[in-house]
C-alpha cells in the first residue's frame, strides 16, 4: 500500500503555536509578546510530553526506543596520581559516556566520576596513597551513559550471544552481591537475624560473563561552581546502564528504553506521534493546559475545551498498543 503523506494543516511547531495563539485573541504567534509566545511553546511541549507519559500511567509503545550498547574490552592506562586528590591524568583519552565505570589501580578499585572526552579524569573518591606517575591501571567499561531523553529501561535487556540479563535492584544491592557473609548478626539493631558481611578486594569479579545489570541516575560529580550550575549539559540527568561482573572482553547489549521526546523548538519541528494525530490529541491537550493556567486567557468556553481534552486522552489510550492479541504463556514442549 502506498503511504499517502498529504495533509491539511502541516503539524509543525509553528502551526501549532499559531493555532493556539488564537485562544489569546491573536491572529498568529508572531502577534503575541515574546513572553506570551514562549508560554504557548511551553503548553505545546507539556502536551507533547503527556502523549509520551500519559496521566493514567500506561506508556504507549511509541514512547520506547531500542538501544544498542557496544561495551569495549578493558583499556590499559598509565595514570598520574596526586595524594588526596580526585583529579587524575591519563595517557589515554576516556569517553565521557563511560562515567561510573570501575578503574583498577594496583589492587584497589575506583569509580570514574567524570571526564570530558580527554585525558583529564575525576574519581569519585580521592587517591589516598603517595603521589605517583605512570601508575598502571585498567579501565573496565562497566557503566554506559544513556541519552538524556531515556527515562527508564524495560525488562530483560539482552546480552548478545548469551541471553537475557538479570536485574539488580540498586547500586547498594550490587555492593551486597560482592560481600562475604561472615558473622551472625549485623552490628546495627535490626529486626530478625540478618547476617553481616565483610568485603575483600577480589570480590569484584573481572573474569566472568556480565549477566547482571542495574540502572542508576545519581550524580557522580556534583557541581562546585556557578559555571557548572549554568551548564545545561552538565546538569542534565542521564541514566547509566551498569553491568556486573565487570566485562573482561568486548560485548554488545540490546535493550528497550522508555523515553521523553526532545522538546519542539524550531518552527519546522514536527511531533513524533502515530497516525498523524497531532491535531486530534496533542493540540486539544495543549488548549486545555492554556485554558487552565494562562493568566491572559479569559474565554468562556473552558469547560468545552476541557471536555475535548478528555476525549483526546481517551483516544490516546486507545492507540497505546499496536499489537492487540498476545499470548498468555509461551513455553517449550516436553523434550525440547
């Protein structure tokens, strides 16, 4: 079947703004003051994000993104280290997307906090031994930074060539996984008999298949200057895909992630929605957001606008799943 791309009013960001501006009595967005024009854009992007993350909690399938992560083999480094300092100089540039990965220096494991795709590295904890130059180290690419629009990762990422990976609940759970149970009770007062743990440096496995993962978006390198606070890229929340045990060879991972779309910014930007439903769903929701919150709106049809927005949300939920029929359970026959 030939796809027909013909359309009535092109669903560009500019046309959405022009149509929405009529609720404020303007002929088009250019007739509004700059501050009102900006606010109209905010309502449109709020509605756009709601199409990806509906209020009922059921995210549509188009709000997912297929990820392909390529994890390289460990990299040998020569580091210049200063006592009690987190700053490190490497002989090899390190990609910033591997922030959160483990670096083995001598017999100890450190965590890479940040790098700007250069030889200047920052550790999470300072180097406590004596200052040293050309200290041998190994970078295990155990963490991979994801795009900023990624919100969370769907179940069962696949380690290519092996199978599905198993989740670890948190970084703290990963630490406990490396622990050795040693005594009968925890030193802290807790309910029940909970065994305590001790740790050894060899408990961080580096020679096994990394079949476990967890997602973490905590900040590794907190801002320490006004410049950091004003840097949008620095302050962006980006989740990291962490794997354990540490990879000893190059691996590939396939996963599916829920995303928030990038904001519509330029006049020709078009929202990514199925079935060309920008005018049927996104626009009515944007109208409702304007009618409810804009200080300049004084129309008397707010109730009708809200009713139209509710109809749009119901239509949105009906489009959320492209595959209607699914198996209840799938298992191999006896003998396989």
